[in-house]
C-alpha cells in the first residue's frame, strides 16, 4: 500500500545562501556534486548511464533544481535508482517528497534514523546559544519536526552494502544524528562524509557565504552528541580518504584533506566542540 508522505509542521523555505549555490562540481567522472543554497547533493554514477543514485535531497523547495541538474547529467526520463540519505536533517531531505513522487524511487537510510523519517521522532532543538556566528543564531527557525516518508524509506542493509552503489559501503558515523552514515569506496578511497565533518565553518554566515575552505566538525547548532561525533571523525580519518565530499563546503582532497583530518582528530575538542552550548559536556575540554 502506498502511504501518504508529509513534511513536518515546521517545514519551510530557509533564506540562506552561499556563492556556491547553484554550482556543480565534477569531483570524479562518476561523482558530481551540486550545491543547493548551503548544502550539497551528490549524483553518483557515470553520466548518461542508467545506474546512478542521488545522495541527499537538498533544501526545502529545491526539487525543480535537483530534477533539472539530474536531467542535465543523466538525460530526461532517466530517474536515479535510489536516494541514499546520510541523515534526516531538513537540509538533507528538503525536496525528498517531491523527488519520490516524481521519480518513484526508494529511499534508504540507517535504521537509527528511521524514526525521524517516518514521523515518529523529532530531532533535538537546535542550540542557538552555542558558540558560533549568525547561522547558529538563525538555527531556531530550522525545521526539526519529523517528515514522514511512510513505506517509501527502507533501512540500509546491515552488512554495510549500499543498494545500487555496489562499489561503496556505508559506515555508521553517529554524533551529529543517531543514524548518521558516511559512504566510502575502497578502490579510490572516495568519501561522501555527510555532516560527520564539513569543510566550512557552517555556524558563520560569512564563511558559509564565501565557502572558505576550512575543516570543521559537524555543524554545531544541530549536534547533540560530541563524544560520538569525535569517534566518527576518528573512524573516517582511519579510512585515509583521498577525496571527501561533505554536506556543506567544497570538496577537499590530497594532502590538504589528510592533514586537515589529522588535525581535526587530534584537536577535535578545540576545533569542533564549541566552548559553550547546551549539548557540550562539562568535562570534554
Ligand atoms: Zn545535519
Ligand atoms: Zn547539513
């Protein structure tokens, strides 16, 4: 039976942007990233092939843009095989209902993220008191009520495989959200990190606007578990990725990436964990 899908009651367009908005980057021949306002979506697969997937679903009201970007690269009437979600935050599922209706494709997410995608659980309130800039201050306007994808969303296979992405494996990277995942391809060590770490200081409007490249932990205002977030960055650093695409900011590669990740792991309490905020454990610094 086809269940009705709905966004949360607080779903709305968010007026935030960056110089990267509307810009696409071919990171690899089969990995294309496109920035919707302040968040990245990825299309994984060779151009014009039938076998490709969309990773994450952009900001609210961005479905038309995502569809046209996809058609430009893969042709019309050629929907992706699936949509894979790194997690269920509003800026990663913003257009998903329109996309599922348009393409009739399955959505996959981690089992622990399912309650937030099936109308059962809301994310913790964004922390607008956290150390950081304007985006953190704006964060109370961000939607946190769960969307309900009904039976259109399925849990990822427990064996680490990713449906329709045969060369990739998912790895559990909680902290930012309980069921956050990253995607990794061993053969060329490509990492799609989601928000486990990002390459822009997402809390600061100016840095978001200019997309200045700077390694950072997960966006502060929406990260409730800093111990787990640190462990997740350690896990991803141990994979030694050659290139990383993150949920926010520009792709990063080579020595800049490995040095930055190394620094983030050792100085996570300085770089990532805010000095103050309601989700910051007292003894972590
Ligand atoms: Zn997020
Ligand atoms: Zn995000």
